[in-house]
C-alpha cells in the first residue's frame, strides 16, 4: 500500500504535483512519470528530479534509486555475461 502523501501527490489535481511539473518542465514527461511512480514520498520525488542527469542516455539505478548517465545504454541494461 502506498504512502498517503504519495497517493495525494499522484492525484492529477494536486497543487503539489502541479508545482513539481512547473519546476521541472525541462524534464522529459516520461522520465517525470517514471520518477513519480518510483518515489516513496514528495521529498523523494524532489531528490530524484533534482539529480536527473543532463546528458543522455540515462537508466534507472535500483541501488541508488536515481537516474544515472550511462555511456552505453545496451551494456547498462544487459548483464555482463549475456553474450556468453
């Protein structure tokens, strides 16, 4: 079950959500949506969006719970022993 503050944040009419959308209008809408889905609280969403890299490609890092820049997207999504 989701935290109540996250449920309120995910409401399309939420003033807080609209504030985030306005502040981070330079973030691609899909990255914004995925960040919202992965956040555990409004503060967590703020931290995630503040650390979105400017350089692409990017991938979600589960351990850090952040978007990270990767130099080679294909190597970042497949396990190292995938070709073996």
